[in-house]
């Protein structure tokens, strides 16, 4: 560390290097509470290949993206929005 830094600047540099780490369980709980505040639920679901094929036929998913999990998730969200309506 340079000797030309003021004491306050040196303290800021050192403190930025030693930020406490957040445990995975703490981060999961933070995300859970954030979703709950926004009225969301986190679910794990299984989709059949036929259901992914249906998303492709409906034009909500490109065929080459069938193994791209974020793309499938977004297509499923689009399907929900078209069939159930958008959230209030």
C-alpha cells in the first residue's frame, strides 16, 4: 500500500478488502423475503419434452433454445401471461 495515502483513505482500502462474507443460507433467506414482499413464490417444476415442444409450436420458444433453461423459463412465463393474464 502506498505511503502517500491519507489515513482515512488507507482505512477505506483495507475495509474494502475485508468485507464480511454472506453465508449462502443468509442470501437464500434474503431472496425468499424479497420474493414474498413482491408476492412471488419460488417453485421447482418438471416439464415434459412434449410441453417444451408445445412452447415451440406456440412460438414462445425457439427450437434451438429447447435446452437453454433461462429461455424455457421465459417462454413458460410468456405462456402464463398469455393464458392467465398479467399480474396486477
